[in-house]
């Protein structure tokens, strides 16, 4: 009976290595998002250079440039979510990352509990949502005072949310 228990517990414990799939694909997803965001920024830079070389001044030029940059920031933040998630899963289920400790690296990727991982992910996800909100607001037209009031109220709500998110952390 002891042999069966030992065998089963060994199998159960080693099944944690399936988490490596999530770690590897989170890292690959994060790298893909970094590449896409960087290409998007490159496209914005090329657009700006071409516009000024050709002495063109399109009507919505600034909106297009700002929208492209905000979109790239959004992608970078999502890539960071993927990296934090991958690092956190690895540290929680597989092993601490020894090279990070040797190098005296930033503690942002150091995860000790599932709650800590969720907290870090939640903060970055909230920032992604805020950036995405401002990207959408950039392309919204306002036809009256009530819509401007709604817009200012949403900015106030986001500001309060950020305040309480920051206040709740360990600073």
C-alpha cells in the first residue's frame, strides 16, 4: 500500500510540470505582442516622417499618430501581463528563478503566492483597460454638454479607481 501511495504522490507532484505549457506559451505570446507593438510604432514613425517630408498635413493626422501610439502602449502592457503571468506560474509551480536572484533583478517578477500573482496581474490589466479606454475616447465625437459630462465623469471614476488600486498596495 505504501508503494501505491508513493507512486501516486510522485505522479501527482510531477504533474505540476504541465504548467510549463502555460509558461512557454505566455512567454511566446508576450514576445509576439512586443514585436507587433514595435512594428506598430515603427509604422507611426514612418508615417510621421513621410508626412513631413511630403509637406502633407492631413486633417486627422494627430489623432492617427496618438491613436497608433496609444494602441502600441496597450499591446506592450498586454505583453507585460503575459510575462508576469508566465514568470509567476513558473515561480509558484516549478522553481524560483535563480538567475534573477543572482543578478539582483527587480522584484516585480518575484511571486510568492497566487494572491500576489493575481494582484500584480490585476494592476496591469486595469492599466490596459484605462489605456484602451483613452484610445477609444480619442475617436469619439461629442455633440453636447451631457456627453462631455459623461466623459469627465468617466475620467473621475478611472482616477478614483487608480487611487484606490494604488492605496491598497504594499508601498
